[in-house]
C-alpha cells in the first residue's frame, strides 16, 4: 500500500471491513449483533486500539461511541488531538458478554479470542501505517505485543513493536476511569490519561 492513492486506500479498507463483517474466526460472532470494525482516517498518524466493543458499540456498529468513548473524546480534545484525524479500533471486534436479565454485562476476551482477531488488527495497521500505535488497556497491549504487558511498568514511554519496530505506547482504557468509585481518584487518573495523550501528541510535532 506504499504508493496507494487515497481512493485505493479507502477501497482496500472497505474490502477488509466487508470481510470482517462475516468473520467466524472465533465463537464470539454467534452472540454479538455485528462485527464492530475500526474507523477513522486511513492515513492517520495515530492508531488507537481498545479492548472490544461494548453494548452501545455492538448495537451501533461503531467503536468508542458509548460512555468510555465520551471520556475518550473529551481527553483527546484536551490533548489537542482531532478525532477526525485518527484511526480507532479494538483488539477484538465482537462484543463478549454475559446475559443478566435484560442487561448484557461485559466479559473480558481470552487469549484465544485476542489471537484470532489479531488477523484483522494486522490488516488495519498495514493499511493505515500509523506513526504511533496506542494500546488502551491490557487486552489491547497483549494483542499488539503478542504477550502480557504490565501497564504500570510500560505506561508513558515509547516502545518498539516486536514485529516491525514501529512506535507504540500503552496507557489505560477510558473504561478504567468509569470504574473508579472515588471522584478524587477518578479525576486524578483522568489527568494522568490526558497527560499520556499530551506526550503522544508531542511525538507528532
């Protein structure tokens, strides 16, 4: 794709997205409403990877449109990052959940599901060719690096990807902030998250 025109890149992305819509590489497709593929600028300098679609994303068919997505958008804006100029996706493209009455409760993807869905993430990264890839949370980091990564140890600094040497960063997933019961802790962690995004944005200056 090194010499592809913008139209060719968009066409290639649409073809990959269509293929992913029929994905049966792991059992998660059986219960999910639909595949939730990545979206954004095909020539984005920043590619963000989350864990998996949530309930809202599963229904809408778009990544990062639920409560965590709203926090993500606010943090991006504070860091001066235009969401229209980035690419956002998830390590796992189908919603994994446990049904409790009428509610669908998020369930963490396992290693096999992460590995199966790496097929699509690799294609997204190859097409977009971002300058920096950012893993939001442990599942995204595991997908990107192929092994368990400790967020506390690796957060806040550039890392080299094992396969292509590209630059990657690890930070928390915005949903982590939603789970913090203490308002003061939540505010502090949010500031830390924005600070991570500030550092990442500075790499493009």
